[in-house]
DNA sequence: CGGCATCCGTGACGATACTG
DNA sequence: CAGTATCGTCACGGATGCCG
């Protein structure tokens, strides 16, 4: 929570007291992809100034959303990692992603792009398709790789390729967006050769059906 | 969208470009309760300055989230009303409310209170209970009244009493919060005399069961 | 009187430079 | 590498004034 509060006895205002400031939710979006170093965060958040990033990270720590941890035992480098409370913001980011996806049609030349920024909306789209099946789906784009996790503790995602994916999707970012928007069914994309779907097992089968 | 953008090709960032600025989502929360005049908004949002409120309302209009409409035909007073796009932010506010409710335990002396600020979290709690039943639930607190709508177009809420509620709840704000948090079942509150539940029909029956 | 616009002081933000 | 220090700019909050 910043030192400025809305001073309202309202759960929405309370939430915004903590994560309503500029850059806060985007930092959480980065940390949802896994532990990150300060420099990684600064690299993947073009435009954020170093002092604001440092200040937000302190706020996240103080409010119990993230912890600062040594990367290796007795090493000098630190990583920031979300606590369960911080990971609880995934539904908030998912709702924002759902609402914001229609505004994603035009890609402005000034826009930065990272592969895992597509993880949340794709997770939203695929979650109803997986049903009860659990596992990991690796996604390979030209711009980079990320993976989606479906397990009993709820959905999640991470940056980089998955270690042992139960299914693997290879597609372009544009195709990924079509799937996200619902204008392209996964099965149809596979049939048309625009999506490569690898893997066997119930999770891959469930994806191939839809 | 303010004149400052995150410049990221990401649906979350796009959403925050539009509604990420201070007060924006709280203005939307007010407008979700129904059309509001400028003065009403200013009265129910303690702390917002007049120019920021005017600026945010212009932004909401320009971005297609709200429209400015004459209250009466050929009258001098205007009201601001959400468009469908603006009402589409209810899931975002609901997710924020879910996440923020645990932080609502302590009520600080500086906190402002409005009855309908409890509408979103209560709506979230009651929505799974109503099942397929549609209708309106009037809620009467000491601090004021609001009502919840359950119909095929999705859940919603409004300020003030309902015209013809299918069910009516009378309870204290503290009791309402217990229900919201899930620490008090509706049926148990009724049995203990802390909640008065009036009304007949499937919606009232569905609420009485749980 | 409702609906802003203007002015001003303060604090947040963004860019760059610098340090342990 | 991981921040802190500095500084100019802009956004915010409060008060006041204008205008229908």
C-alpha cells in the first residue's frame, strides 16, 4: 500500500490502495511468470524508471505480496518472488486481460512485446477446454516461449519453455491472438497447419478436440 | 485512455491504459450502481478533486465507457451512464473486490462508507446461490439501501431500494460483511435473527436454503 | 446551484547519473 | 548487478471563481 489511500471502507478501494498505483499490476504480471531479478524486471518493463521499480518492489514486499530471496545459497544476487497472496491477483489480471483483449487489435509501432504477455489471455481461453485434466502446456512463439500450468492448485503460467510438457503448441503470435479472441478454434488452426500441436495424453487430446 | 500509455502489446497493459489511472475504476464502481450526476459522484467519492473528476469523466466518454445524457428531456442537468463496454468492467471490479475483502477487516476512523460499496462483494457471494433463478434482491442496511439483479444478461446492482424486489434482506453492515467473507451462511444468519429475509418465490427460497 | 475551469502547492513520476 | 541520488516535469488535491 502506498502512503496514499482512498480511505474508503470498500473492498475494491482497499485492493486499489495496494495495487492501484502505476506499474504495480504489471510488475505482478511479470512475477506471475516466475521469480525475477531486478534487472530482468527492468528489462521487461520498458519505460519504468529505476526508482519507481525499486519503490514498487518495496511496497510489494511490505504488503506481503512478494519476498526478496537470495537466488543461490550464499550468492549476491536476489530474486523477487510472489507469495500466495500475490499469486491471488491472477484472477484480477485475468479479468483485466479479458476486458483489454478487444483493444489489442492494432499493434502500434511503439509497443513492446514479450511472449509471456500472451500467457494470461491464452490461459483464460484454454482453461475451459482442459476440463479436469492437469498438466503443462508449452507454447512456442517466434518471439519466445512460455508455458501454462493446469493443476489442482489452479491455473498458472511461467516464462520460458516447460521442462516436461504434456502438450506443446507451436504457432505465431498473430495466430495465438486469434485463438485468444475466440475467432480461431484450436482444432481448426491445427487442421489448417497454422498450429502445431504435439504431445499425447489426456491434456493434449482435450486440446485437440476443440 | 489517458495521454500516457504503457506502450505494451499486452491486453492487461491495454486495459490499464484505459482504467489504470487514479479514481478511474472507483468512478466506474459508482456508475455501475446506475446513472449519476457530477455532483453525486463528487459527493460519493470523498477526496477526488473537481478537475480530476471532470477529466476522468471526459476520458470515460472519449473511450466509449460512458455517455453524458440529459437527465430529463430538455433539462439542464446531465447524468453519466455506462455503456455496455463500461459495464463489462464488472468482472474486473468483482475480482478486485474478492482479492480486497480480506483487507477490509479493520475499519479505520478515516474511512468513508456507502451502502452500495458492499454490493459487489455480496453479489459475488450470492451469485452461486441463486442458480438459474432470476430476479432482484433488495438489501437494506442501516447506512442505506441497494439492490442486486440476477438476470440472463448477467449480474448487476443498483443504488437505492428496488422497485419490486423478489427478495428483501435486512441486516447490518457488519453482518453483511460476514456473509460476504463466507464466515456466516445466509440461512444461519436468518435463524439467529441477525438477517431478515422477506419475499416468496424461487429466488427467495434459493437464498433461504443456503 | 450544478458543472466545470483556473490557479497553486505538493507529491508522484520519468530520465539520467552515480555508487556499493 | 542492484539499486540510490538528483532533478525536471507532470499529475494530483484543495480552494476559488465563473457561467449557465
